[in-house]
């Protein structure tokens, strides 16, 4: 089956670029699906369509930088699609939500896996591994984008996003230069383990070292010895005063690695200090009180009505009994009395 992901992220990207003024028709041009399909969060989009959507966005907004994809991820906090995410975070708290993030992320796509490398009371560290076949073709935006989404979590409770640090990224530097920054027509060259952009040396190949405490994961420590498995930027890449890539960023790594940090506060105090959350709680409680009162008054009304119906039925039954007795007496008189009437009825039913 072709690699795919849930439509939530595609819709978020679509809405972000629409906010920048890009026409929806341009963003969706060439896709095999339409807006109605994308709008259903239970639907899936193939990587081919997702890449086409990204390409359309970048064609319409060519000055978008790699760092902007963090902002696009963080933009999810303002979307209606994030309401469930927000509710769960409020219920479980910051640390527990960071524990749950890999589970949700991994269930929303078939080509990227997120794992917790370490977590504490005020930090969380993840590795993000994408299928190499996907990385070879695309720009590799998911580490930045996912970092933006994960930074939302403390913002929901404390109204302040997490601090984040991308220790290294699986994205291929060459693809970033050739695809994300194609508007600049950079000349990319690898020579003698060094990277040149327009004849300027901006990077060199390095070897990321395994963690001293867990040899299954890489640390952010490196050496210049072979075998190389990553690329270190040794200079900023800037154009007209705009920094496109930053010194000390690491690309071409075996996976991505991100650390999030936040400052804990008294959660109960913050919930009631935050007027929005307080209003949500009060509104909900008032709604429940109103519904309870409605149910109470409705039950009281129904009970009163039931008593009235019973009284009416008893009165009607008494009237029918009286009418029946009168009729019986009248008929009996016509036949010469009750005894003769009984004799007539008995002879008719023999």
C-alpha cells in the first residue's frame, strides 16, 4: 500500500497558506482528491498527493523557509481540528500528553515513527524516523512541522509554548536546497566530505555518535571520523539578510531528534486564573445545571399530567359504569324486569 497519512495535517497546511492569501484552487491543483475529502479527518491522503500539496504551497509562497514549517505546525492550535487535542491535554496534563504524542503521531501515518527517548517532569526527548524512500524524494519537513505541533502542549495549559531544540534532522540537505529553496537556483556541490553552496563552504560530513547510556539511539555528540552519517552546517546560509539555514544545524542524520522543555506551574491555579478556561468550566456547569432543572421540571410536569389523566380516566370509567347500569335497567323494564331479561339472554345464547 502506498504510504499515506491522515488528512488533518494536510488541512492545517492548506488553511495556513490560505491565511497568507494563497487561493485554495492553486493549493489543490493536480491532487487526486478535493476539499470535501480533505475536510474529513478520518480520511487518508497519499504521500504523492501530500507532496503535491506542499509543492503547490511553495510555488505560491516561494519565500517560505525551513523554520516556517515549525510555525505551520504551531498554527494547528488555532484550528477546529485541534479541539480534541486540546481537551485531552487539559484532562491529562502536560507530561502525560507528551507521553501520548508518539501513539497519536504513529497512528496518523504509515511512514514515520516517533519514539520517546527520555522524559522528565519538565522535558521530553523524541527520535523521529521516516522511511528513507520518503526522505529520498521529499524535502523532509516533518521534524520541523511536528516540533511546532508538540510545542502547543504547554501553551494549552500555561499559555506559553514549549522551548524546543532540534539536535539533528533526517532531512536531506541537498533536497532542502534543490526543492525548498529552488527559487534561489543554488549550486550544490559535495567535495572531499565538504558541502559547498555557490562555491561557499557551508557544511561538512560528520559521524553522529551513539548515546553512552543507550547504544540504540544517537546522541548529539559527533566526530569528524568516518563512517559519516550526517552533515553539519559550519556557516549560516543567508540571502538578502534572510537566514535560510543556521550554523550548527545537522542534516542527513539516521533519524531526527527533538527536545522539548517547559516550565511547570500550579495547574489548578492556572486553569482558574485563565479566564477562557474558567469560562469554559462555568459555561459547562451552567449548561448541566440548566439541563438538570429542565429534566426535573419536565418530570414534575409529566407526573402532574399523569395524575390528571388518571383522574380523568377514573371519572370516565365511573360515567361509563353509570350509563351501562342505566341502560341495563331501561332494557330490563322493556322486558318486564331483570329476571325476565336474564331468561331471554340465557335462551338466546344456548
